[in-house]
């Protein structure tokens, strides 16, 4: 499929529902008043979630519920996991809530020449949380933020004219989702570059009048109709930072967009309900813009510049860099190097006919994320057109099984995801499959925070004594097995692996050496829903308390005669030395040796009586790695020869 033809096909799937958005605005407004009462009622009836490693949203009314996200999100070098401020690994499971990207700076209540304007379904604020998701991707547009071109001040600086009405609407959206414990990722959307491009062939077929995204003032003198080549040229010019208005009329395009995204980032620098910015939606090129490698390098350079500007304004945000969507370019992925900024997440979209077609692409994007050492996000998918709202929907007859396979694969490989879009779940828009059926499939695949926790009873042991250790696997109905290993070879498990039953399984472990903490590892193998995970437990192993017993034969000797005194040490295979001495009494004696070496826990010395009376003989065991020191005394009676 050619790049422009493929672009048309992808846009048909996504754009048709925008054509019917205006038709459902009245319905949305009619139910919006219900939202406040709904949330109030839910909050009043909910109870606090018990403390756990992965708390769930108290407003979630279905099962499973995605883990609730606490505070800002961050990544760890060379890891594909995302963590919240509590340090918990959290998967993103969300929904795209579209509508704020429409228009050319105007709200839906005052539509533009194409009948477009921005709005958002107010029912989404309560529904997303109630359905069990933990995040939303909110497509917004640069056009709506800055519908008027910046002006050059006398001091040579640019003055930007932000759309305060639109920004206040974004504030409201963030606040409302924050109240329901849903985090927001803003997506700088574009479909066909800008509203400046009208009546392109694929738009007409898809039921659209105009594109949206970049501001129309970037493209002066545009006339309708637009050709597909016009779109390709505009996209190529943008990523090459070539101005179409002149640098005395506005800053270069990328510099202008840096100002917009950094402004928005700074606006929410103290609001952790906004956790990330998707820096550019669905970039694409044609061969006229260079080789695939050159196009990938253009994207990496662009995302580096944008990420640096955003991080300077708000260092907490996830910086999401998106690759080209399959179908928009002859090959995908095209990005070969991650942007040189911290806290990044790699994104892709999936719009293919079935899972068989999608899997090679998804696997390729996953491989790229692993190579980059960053988390990966499937920011859009439509359940293989079950949620299609366009005029050319081609439903996959196996959409349910294929969607389950897609999400199972994603969950098992730490691929975060967001379904596109809320309109096919929570508004009157018509789709090939009933909304409730799509939602049920999505809910069944909502991932849980995957982790392995180990508990041992007793929590610490004496060397040679067993402890029973239980591995509990947290995730989405985990199955499979857990393999057990230890940091030291001085110990033994009752079995090397155990099969999970009701999310857990147990083994016993017996350490054979003390003196240091032994780390136990429980390695979960993973399954079709859950990634492999490893849990650890630090087991403190104490030395065994030893005991020394002494026997002298005979216990009474004549002066000048000898008795054989033997020490027997019990413990955990004791080794080492026993020291001998006389520590009291009225008599005296001499020892054949001041020490003896244990052999199978026993050693002996001879004591010769040198003075009549009682000699108190002491045997002191010095201890070893596995046994504590101990001692014992016994009285040896020495009599005169005449007696």
C-alpha cells in the first residue's frame, strides 16, 4: 500500500466518528449535568482502599481494576516498567477521550466553517474510573491553544497569544479526572497536519472537511481542495523546521511548538494529575522527504528538542515519543534512536485488519523499546474496527479473540495501552459492535501491577532449620510456575520450582551456613497475560546455640595420676577448638594440652593431679561460623596417694 493510500485508509477508520461528533454534542451536553451528582454519589458510598503495594481506585465498580497511580510517573534506566511516586510498578490501562482536538480555536458551541469545534464528553470523568481504567490520553491541538500567530515585540522577543478559554477548559478536564483518581496524558494531536488543509481526497471519502492539529497560520494562502501531496510536503517541511510564513512573521515551526508544549508543561508543574505529554501524534513522511533512516533521525532530533523544552518547564513529566503508525508509511517503525532526554516512553498505534497482521508490527515496536531501554505504550487501537466510527468500517470477524490476543500479548510484555476511543464506549455514536461488548473485552484484559512477593515463616532462622517460603504473584489472573534460587549455595530448597495455585505457591528452604543474610529469589515464568517477574527476600540466618558437655574419667584421682577429660559440643556440625584450664578449687593439676581440636564434635585432654583438693576444670568452645561459643566446668577431685 502506498504511503498516501495507506494514510487515507488509516484516517478513514479514525476520522469518521469526528464527522458525527457534532451530532452527539447535544446528547453529551444533556448528560453532563449528571456527572457531578454521579461522582458525588460514588464518593459518598465508597470506602478507603486498604493499604497495599498496588491500591485500586475506590470509584472502580468492575473487576479487575487497574492499579491506581500515585503522584508523578518515572522510568528507570534500561527498564520497560513505569513507576509511580510510591515506587510501585504500574501498568497504564486507559482510554483516549477525544474531542478537544477538533476545531480551529473555537468551541463546539461556536463551530467553524467545517462545523467543527472542541468539546469533551463529560460522562467520561466518572465512567473511565468506574470502568476500571487508570489513565486517559487526551488529544488536544496546538491550533486550539494558539489560534493566533505570535507577534514580534520591539525587543525582539515573541509574544504568544494563548487561547485562555481553551486552556481553562483543559484545567477543568484535568481537575475532573483528578477527582476520580485518573491521570492525564496530553497528546498533541494532528490528523492531516492542520485545519488549513481542507477537502483532501481522503477526507472527503472519510466524511471530513478539514484536518486539525497545527495552527492554520503556519500555512498561509492555503486554498481548497487539498491534494495528498500537499499534506506530505507540509509534514516534511515541519520536521525539517522549514517555515512557510517567514521567520519575521513567526518563529520557526519547531521553536514555535516548543513554546506551546513547554507552556502547557509548566502550567501543570505542581499538578501530578497530568503525568505526561505525547509530543506529536502519528508522524509520517513520504519518500520525497528522505530515506527511512533520515526520517527516523528527523523524529529523534525533533523529540529531543521538544523533550528538552518540556523537561525544563516540568521535569516530572513522562516524555512520550511516537513512531509512525503502520499504514502511514511504507515501513514502520522508523525511529532507530531514542531522544536524548530522561523519563521517556516510546509509543505506537495499531490499526490493522486482524491480530495476525498486527503482531509483527507490535513485536517490532516492542523490540525497539527494548533496544532503547524505555517503556512502551500502545496509545491507540480500535479492537480491529469493533470500535470503528467511520464510513468504511471493515470489522474483523474474529475481533474479540484478536483483541484478547493483542492485549494479552501487551500485558505479558509490559506494553501499556489506551483504547481509541471513549466515543465508541460511552456516547451514542454507532459502531459495528455494541459498546458494552467492546468494553467487556477491554475490562477482562485490564492489567494488574505484576510483581512477586515472598513471605517466609519463620521470617529468620537458625542454620540447619527450615523456613517455609510463599511466593505470591500479583497480576492478571497469573498462571504458571515459580523457580527458586538463592544467593548462596549453602542451602537447599525442598523443590526447585512450584506451580501457582490461586496466585501463590510455597517451598521450604534450609540454610546450611550462617554468618550472613541469604537472598532468596522467586522467578515467575510469566504467562499470556503477565510478564515474567522476580521477587526477592532477605533471609537472616543465625548461628546455632552450641552446648558443651564434659566428662572426666575417673572423676577422682590420686595426686600424680591422670584423668581423661572429654568435651562434647552439640550444635550444627561444630568445628574448631576447645580450650582447657583450671579456674578454681583447692587443688591443682596440669593439662596435657591447653587446647584440643574437635573431631565429630568431640575432643579430649589428660589432667594430672599436682595438689590435693578440688580442681574446677573449664572447657571453652570458641565457636565457628555456624555455632555460638559456649563453655562448661566440672570438678575433679585429687586425693593423696595414701588415701
